[in-house]
């Protein structure tokens, strides 16, 4: 008899992403209470028990959904950097404003659902310390990623400006995705991008009395 020595295969990352994407859709449609293992399985079109095999607790499922939003955001930023035309001139502030305006248009337009999902999770984290800690960790990761992204593009934005810019970006995005979709226009977004960049730069220069 040949001994059985097959190893357990590693988790299927594509399947994990499929489950998390289903969680995003359910968050938007039904809120946090609609995100259960059974509902995620049904939405993803997978056999019952699949989600619980990947995410042992409901909190783990919510954290995975939050991480998926961040992964997709980072992928969008990386793609934008890859396909962006070569910079003309050295005005890093102007380029940063354009970059943020474009990001807001994309996030509040075609990708509106994923950011509604992350705001749902942020509110739920007020009642779930473990989820709050996981989201805080993701936001710190996002700050580091954004700083590196800006450095790669040669924008000249000081690192101290990044955290306040992210806070203001989050506030602007919340207003855009929770308001009427038709209100998301370049005319509405451009002043927000200016305020985000100028506010971040001012905060970086601020010295408490």
C-alpha cells in the first residue's frame, strides 16, 4: 500500500479574494449584519462552508473584507503610476492635486461600493476592538504605501504631510460616497483635492506654540 502523504494545499488566494469581494457587496447592500459566512458563500456562488474554512470567525471575515478594499486601492494606485504620462515640469504640488482629484473621482465613482464598505466597517469597529485594531493597522500600512507612492513619482511631498492628507482624503471621500452619485464631478472634486494637499502641507509646517 502506498502511504498517504499529500500535504494540505496552501489557501487559494483567488478564492479568498472572491469571498472578500462578496463581503464588500453584502456590506453595501445590507450593512455589517448582512455579512455572514453563509451569505458570503451564497453571494460568491461557492459551496456552503467555504467562507468558514478560510475565515474561522465572523470578525476574521470582516477584517479580510477590509484588507481586500485596501489591496484593491493599492492596486489602483500602482496601475495609475504605471500608466501615468511622464511628468512635465517640476510642480509636485500641482501633480499631487491632480493625482488626488483623479483618485477621488475613481473612488467615489466606479469604485463607490468598496469605500462605502470600508466606512461601514469603520463604524462597526467602534464596537469591535479587534476589528478596530486591524483597521488601524491597515491605515498605517496605507500611509506608508502612499508615502512610498508619492516618493516614486517624485512629488516632493514631505512625509509629515501624508497622515493629515489621508485624514482629509477620508473625510472628503465619505462626503462624496454618502451623497448623490451625480454630485461627483470634476468641478466638485478639484477644490477638495486642493484643500487636501494645501492642508497637509500646512500641517507639516505647523509648530505648536
